[in-house]
C-alpha cells in the first residue's frame, strides 16, 4: 500500500531552500538533492515502518549523500511531518 505524503509548509520551504543553496554551489547539485529527497519519499510512502522511531511516534529517513533527514509520522493512509 502506497501512502500519501503530506508536508508541513515549513518542511516544504526548508527543502526548497536547501535545493536552491545546493544549486548555487554547483549547477545540477540542487537537482541531485531533489532526486535524493524524491527517492526517500518513495521509500517512506511504500514502507514507513521500516524507518527507525526517533521520538515517540516520529521516525527518521536519512537522505543519502546529503546531511538531511525526513522526520515523519505514519498516520494510516498518510505520512506527515510531525507537529
């Protein structure tokens, strides 16, 4: 079962800001960052329980190659950013 990913506006803006920063560092790096985020989101959507619990019900998926993690809670058919 694939779940719907729901971002908090703050998380979405942070990802956009990081993409812009990486693109300023090297042309194409922002796209690579975005692709890495997309890959981990696909993994989260297909199997959210495979990621470790960090605090209470909040889980973390580490972004490969970039020093970022996606923090989320599994909420049945949706997966979202913790409050």
